[in-house]
C-alpha cells in the first residue's frame, strides 16, 4: 500500500454520520464509500463533458 498516497479528510459531522451509515448499509469501509462517491462524480462529469 506504499504506492497509495494518504489524505487526511475533515468532514462535517452530518456527512460523517451519513458516510458511516452508507458503509454499514453497503458492508464496506468508509474509505471505500468515499472512493465510490468520488468515482461516481468523476463519471457524471465525464458524461457531461461528452454530452453537453
């Protein structure tokens, strides 16, 4: 895992609570949920750029 840079992320309390609930609901880590959310946003942006 040495090739994966780490990021300290400060979240508002409500977002942290939502993230914890999502990770439990999806049986995944909170880190995985953050990655999933960012990748979904990246995909939406890429789609928007190709279909303006």
